[in-house]
C-alpha cells in the first residue's frame, strides 16, 4: 500500500532533545492513519498504522503490555 505523505505535518516530542540517547521519533496524524518515522532519518522508512491499530498500540503501552 502506498500512502502520499508529501503534505504531512510531523510532530516531534518536546522530550526528544533531552539526554544523549538519540531515540527520537516523529508522528503525523491524519483522519484515517498515523505515520511514525525516525527524526534522525526523515527521508528514511515510515511506519503507517490505521487509526484503530494506533489506538490499540497506545492502549497496550499505557497498560505496560509492551515491555
């Protein structure tokens, strides 16, 4: 599946520049999808999730079910 992200507005966490770990991601929200990319490689690969998939991911993270 190909998604046009040319007009996507990316957001980076305000905490992304803290520390020296370099673990920074950017996220973009649209009506039907959420896109995630590595802020250090903005031209690199992008993960695209449906709104429902993203919601399930956030729910799992909040429950501590990912680690």
